[in-house]
């Protein structure tokens, strides 16, 4: 049975998670470090991939880890304060939604990869680590960040399903997050099918306009 205190705590965590996720780190760092509005360059996306292309690898990685932290912290706090892993996952997912639809940046943000990784590092470091490894391998082989992101996202629910077969909430929410990532990547999927999705040059310089 929920007490008024628990209800207030849960509501506060939900609000905190969304607002934390909504912090547009790519926009803030781009403007403060380079005087650049990242929304006006490359894909216009506020995610780490576009940040690397527009701002460079150093700032791009800083944004990636900041975006991870935006979902990691709320999920971790929820887990520590409530002791409920499923609720912590919901809180993490709310932070991811905040990153993708930030109230502080006109509801146009990133695609949820970095924040999704951060969310799972707070709940299942194994799934998050294997997701990053899968992303890296897929990027090396396919040289498409979007495809690598989707493959990394797919590995997370597969790992949770195999490693935690009795954790129904964890399995369900990991598949929900994967579905959300696929939804955010629909334009990229269409480009992959058409053969027009941009590939990255892992060593050397990318040429041409960022898509």
C-alpha cells in the first residue's frame, strides 16, 4: 500500500527524471565552447553523434557521457530510494524521453542512445557494457552510426532476456526502450534501405556535408 510520502517521492522522481533528461547538453556545450548552435549544423540533432561531427571528438565524447549521466543519475536515485528496480527503469526511461523530447529545447533532442546506456548502467551494467561492445563492433563492420546504435540497442533486451529470465519488468522495459530507439531511427532505416545512409570514416577525415 502506497503512503502519501511514497507517492510524493515517486512523483518527484518522475519530474526530476524528465527535467534532468531535458537538459540540452549538446546545445549548451556547443554554444559555450564553440559559439555554435548545433541544431543549425549537420543533422540538427542534439545527440552525441551529431555533436562529434560538428564539434569534434573531444566535445562529442563529453556530450555522450553527459547524456549518459542524465539518465544514470535519476535511475540510480530511484533504485536507491525506493529499492524497486522496475520503478527505477521507468524513471530512467522518463529521462530518456526527456532527452529525446526536451522541454528546454523545443521538444527536439537526441535519439536516446547515450541516455539509454546510462539508464542501464544504473540497473544492469552487464547489459549496458555489452550494448556498447555491440555498438563498437557494428560500427567497425558497417561504418554506420545509426545501424550500430540499433544493433547495440537490440543487444540489451537480448542480454536481459537471457541473463535475467525471471525479471519480467526488466525484460519488458528493455524491449520497450529498444522499440523506442527503432522508432527514433525510422528516417535512418529508410536511408539504409535506399543505400543512402551516410557512412563514417573511422580513421582519417570525413568529407562532405553531414547528414
